[in-house]
C-alpha cells in the first residue's frame, strides 16, 4: 500500500484551525478548507511512485481491479476529503447522471470553455456525496414541509415576506416550493437587499430556530440565498453521524469538521450564498421540489467491527473502525481499491503507522491488515 501526501485547498470558507489541529501542526493563519485524498486531476494525492492519478493510469486493472474498471472505467470513482467549514458554503444542488451527461454535452456543443465562470457542467458525471461529522457539524439539507416553512417565514413578522408565506399555503407541495424559490431568486436585487437585512435583524432578535439563518445573513449580506435557506431543514450532526446528499437535494454546510466522500465530479449548481454564477433556469430544472427529512445516518455495525454508512451509491462505500488498544487485527483485504484514513489515535495499516489526518491507498487485492488504538475510515467502491 502507498502512503498518501495530500493537498489542502485554501478556500475562503475554510477554518483556519480545524485541519491543523487534527494534523497536530501549527496553523498558517490562512483558511484550510479541504484535504483531498484520491486521484482527482485538480489535486491528486502524491505517493512514492508518483501522483496517484499517474499510478492508476499506468496500470488501471492492477490498481483498481478488473471489476472496478469494467464498471466505472480506468479511474478511481470517488474522492475522499477532510472538510473544515469555518464559514457557510454556498447553497447548492448536484445533477443526476442523466442531467450531467445532457448538460455537459450541451455546453460542449455550444463551445462554453470548461473554465468559464458561467459554465455549469465540468464533466459528465453525477456528484452524490456523504459527509460524516468528526466534530459537531451544522448544515442545511432538503426542503422543509411548505407549511412549516411558511410558519418560519411568517414568524419573522416582515411584510415583504408575506407573498412567500401565501404561496407556500396556496399550492401543493411541489408547486409551492418551486414558485417560492423561483420568486426569491428572481426578485429585484435592490429590494432583496432590504428584505434580507430585515430578515437578518429579525433572526438575530428571535434566536432559537432562527439563529443559523442570522449567521448566514451576516456572512452573505443582501444575498437572496439567505431567504432560500429558510426553506431548508437545519440539521446538527454529532460526531459519527452523517448525511447523504443525493441528486437535486439543496444543501449547504455551515460549520464543523467532517470526512466527506463523493463521486469524482465537479458539477455544482448554486442557489445562493455565493458571489459565483447562479444559473436560475438550469437550477430549477435540476432541483427536486419535495419536502424530506434530512435523514441523519448512523453507522450499522457488523460482527467484525466494521461500521458502515449505507447509501444507494456504488461509486463509494464509506465505513469506519473504532479500534481498541490491544484488540485483534482486522483483515481489510478487498478486490477493490481502498483509501484508509486515520482520524483519531494511532493505527497500524500494513507497514504504515497512521496518526490523525494520515492516509494510505490500498490497490485492489493487496493485503490490508489494520490494528491499533484509534479510528480508521475506509473508503472503497461496490462492484
């Protein structure tokens, strides 16, 4: 197996302290948002044999296994991250596989440069994702029931929000959510700045269920995404709990440290809380306008000590082992590629001693025995 040397991405919303604290190193004073583990071309992990992307390209079947190559092609189909949100991320959705293929083909045919700021589809893949909390972790996930969303908006006591309240009461669920989101994103920008300022002041004053939205308004003053966020469920994960985010589900991470895994894609359609491009017609085509419980996941334990986070996705499979001191070694050998990530304590993986934030890549079929006193996340695929 290969020890990985991973890139930390300095996005502006990143915490300045969470990843350094996990790694046991001094903060740089700059945001450190995501540490990437995988073969994504934007920042492939490095190994003693070269970048992980180069290692896989040299012999895909040896590294990934014949079954994984047959199912997903000659590339690692997932990207594993440590994510540290010090400020809210943009409100966003991801397309399903067919939408991604259509959108990518359309933009290619129209000659939209892949690095253009208004480009929606960087590739032809979907981007389901799973985030597992390492600390208390706040996020927004999925639409509230329209009646509950109407009550939340009405409770602010702001006249300019009354039309949204009326729409949420007047229509069936899908139409109500679609009409209100469309109205919010299409509203006059100057008027919206005033409404968002009023909303921020009311959320500050009322606190409680409104507190997370007050924080959004302070980070993104005047952004209509603040009002869109009020349509969504607020969820607070405890360490070890997770969220699965499928296609079309509007979401945003607000704060906290977590392990995130996703299909290997960069396709994001933004709804707000961002200075970046918001393509309203394409966004409305992709969003699933249905109310849903956020669906907090807790791992299912098996007799061998593996705790699995069940999802309906084959491109990734995430589980963890909480290893006790002096416990028996676990044989994690699989016919599929794996990344093993230590997040607490010390774990022995093959010949490598891993401390928090350190990881290894295990080629398909290579023996992988682990032991120690710590927590180990295991990322692989289903074939």
